[in-house]
């Protein structure tokens, strides 16, 4: 559907109004460009409607449930009486709607034209929506991603579900098998356990959150064991069958598990099929659109951002790529993104947060004898004791004595996601441990653990036993 009064020839045509697309639109408009933003569903995309925001609302509701259950240990008389899923949805949807309205207003206030409808690339600089064609000096592709599954494993949306179905469940499943121990699988396992479900994660690799530093994975696994979240590592899915009460999942090697639902969380694939990308001559790999460090495709004037390209599938990466593209096409000097410097958070209880290289990556890049790692246990941190959370801050620095720049920061513990913002400054500004050790952290905060870990690395530990 064409927006009323829309000019079909503009500076920038953007296909997809998720994190990557709308960030490009907002920045391009700010730089004086005329912009058409084409969206077939709702601006805000996966992150706002089916991803970051709703999952974090569920996790927060879970945290409230856990607080009620554990209130006695803080001397508070409260009791947990159950989850009212309709109430949880009302709260979650309220957050989404408020943000969605705000975003629509923001987009309109920048003079961006939103075109509602399904677009298709019909020429290198041209996107068609129904009988309308929009031509841009530049085109930005931002069609995002979808929940993948495994060959032969069909999602029915009822018993065998993906994250978008899981977000809409009208009840707490009595039991759930989560296929995939990556970020999405771990977050749902954590929320469902808090809601009272019996959860088992099945992960083919040797650890949960397998992209994280192994130390973080092990701390998360220990915490999940304490919480009674079951997981099977190095376990490969073979097939699923329906039972009277749900599903039976067969693993390679003969083991089987039964539960009410199976959540398939094995990753997300790029939304690029049948959108005219191949016909336009775009270089692609396994469905991802390939780009250079400025997010330029091989077709002149056409950029691609977000989950559609093979970079980290995170909303803030989409934002950064969208801004970078807008500035690049406007002729501003831009610095390519250092993807190792992007903060990553898994918002389970406890949270897992990291920036920079893992120990294995640092050892490979610099040599195992040319790096130093230290671990500061949160048991020495007063605020973490008050919150009753366990975990650690692990640092990796260059040089065998740790005197070089900080190469990686890896944290586990409740609420530590907020700490990674400081850690990303440390990593991205190439700070030395001795420089960070000079900085004073407020007491009592969990941020002190960052300071203490750097004091330790700089050879002058404070709250650390010899
Ligand atoms: C369950 C879950 C939890 C997540 N949690 C987090 C988190 O906590 N933090 C984080 O950083 N990231 C998180 N993510 C990832 C994050 O949501 C994505 O990285 C981000 O949304 C990618 O943005 P995008 O713009 O590339 O794609 P999307 O947000 O998917 O947007 C693409 C948009 O394009 C539209 N579109 C597609 N095809 C067409 C077409 N032909 N015509 C018109 N419009 C079209 C779609 O409708 C969609 O709105 C999560 C994802 C999931 C699934």
C-alpha cells in the first residue's frame, strides 16, 4: 500500500523496519535525506515485537516470581501463588505497545515515509510494493531473520514451537524441552523455570552458551544445576514424535525425553528468499547477503544491515550498522565496526555478559604464553552478596604479566548485564589494567567487581584472599 502523498523517488529506500532498517532511516533523515521505509508487519521488527523486549519482560516476571518464592530468606513475608499468564502478557504487551507507539511517532517526526506492505527488490535501486515502485539513490536491505529448524523437524506452533510461539503461550507448560543451549534457548529455559516449569535443555555442543568463554559457560551450568534446570550437553537430536500429553524427543544414542512442548532454538536464518536479491546480482552465502566493512553489497548503491548479513545477530549491532550505512551514504567519514568490541548479554538468571575475546580466541591470536587471565569471584563483592547472587568477572589481558591492553571481559551473575557497558569502554578504548585500576567504583555496587578485577590484574588486589 502506498503511503498517501509519498514521493516514489527518494534518496534512500529501506526494505525492512526492524532495528537495522529503522536505525538507518532515523539517521539518514537526521542527515537531511528523504527516506522511504517499507515494512510488511510492524516497525520495530523482531526485537521489539518478538525478541529482545518481550523475552526480557518474561524474564523480569520470572525474577519477580523467584523473589516472591525466596522472600523469606530476606525476612519478608510473601508467598508465591502462581503465574497468571494473561497478566504476564498484559504487562509484556503494554511495554511493547508503549515502545511501538513511541517509535512510530519518532519515525514520523523525522519526516520518514512509512510504506506498509511487502517489498521486493525489482532493480538495483528499486523496491516494489504491490503496484508501487520506489526508487532510491541508495537502497538499504534490512529484512532480518526467521527462526530456523532442523531438517525433518517441523514447527507446528503448538507442541513443537519456535520463540515467537513460545512468547504467545497462554499458560506455563508443565514441562519443556529446549533444543539449543544458545542465548534464546537459555533465556526461555530460565524464564520457564522461574514460572514453575520442569525444563531440560538439549545442546549438541559441549557447553551451554557455547560462543562464550568456557569459564562463563561453566558458571552458568553450575547456576542452572542449582536452580534445577536440567541440560544434556553433547546430545544430538534425532527425531520427535507426538504423545497424548505432548512430545517425545529421541536423541542419538537411544535416549529419549518427554515433555509438554519442544522449543526449537537452533538459531536464526536470514530472511532473503524470493525477495529479488539473487536476481539483482547480490553476492550471497547460505542466504546471507555479503557486505564489506561499510555494509556495502557488491551492487553499487545497495547496502545491507542487521540479521540479513553474517555479523552478530543482535539488535544493537543492527542499530550500529544502520547508523554506519546512513552516514556512509551521506558521505560522512565512518569507522568500520569492530565486532569483537560489541557487548553480548544472555539475560538468564544468572546473566552472562561479555565483550572482547574469549581466552581461547586470545590465546590463538596472541599465543597462550602472551596473555594473562584473572578471575574475581563475586563472593568478594558486597552488593552481589546482598542480592544473593554468585558468579565472577574474568579478565584477559595482553602480555604474560597482564600489563598490556584488556582483551576480554567475561562476567556471570544476576544483573551483571549492566556492567558490560563499562567493560566495552575498557575494551574499545584499549585500556590498560593499571589505568582501570586507578578508577574509583562506587560502593557498594556490582561495578566494584570490575574495579577489583582490574586491581587484581594490576597486581594490587583489594578484597581477594591470597
Ligand atoms: C527471542 C529473541 C530474543 C532476542 N533477544 C535479543 C536481545 O536481548 N538483545 C539483542 O540485541 N538482540 C536480541 N535478539 C535479536 C534481535 O531481535 C535481532 O538481532 C534484531 O531484531 C535484528 O534486526 P533486523 O533489523 O536485522 O531484523 P528484524 O528485526 O527481523 O526486522 C526485519 C523487518 O523486516 C520486515 N520485512 C522482512 N521482509 C520484508 C519485506 N519483503 N517487505 C517488507 N518488510 C519486510 C520484517 O517484518 C521485520 O519487521 C533476539 C531475537 C529473538 C528472536
